[in-house]
């Protein structure tokens, strides 16, 4: 699961149209994809920002298109 570096899901949604800021966590290869659906969370004990949330992010050409 990716760790999103945003204070809240609302802030993540405000960044639609921009590249994703994240931390890769997988030991088995990169989870980040330029195109497709990414699933992740903000983990405040790791990022030291904001509150915990989970989200699905639709990416196209490295740009956030949709957040659910």
C-alpha cells in the first residue's frame, strides 16, 4: 500500500490535476503506476502530517484524475 503525503483526503482531492506525492512501501517492487488505480493511506506516525485516511486514486500519465 502506498503512503500518501497529504494532511487529509480533502487535501488529496484538492491536488487533482497534479502529480501524486507518496512514499513507496512494497518490498516486492514498485506499486506506483503512471496509469491506473492506486490504493493507499496517510499514516501520520510515518509522515508526521495530518490524520489517517484511506483512498483510491485514479492516475493518468502520472497525474491525479480522481480520488475516492
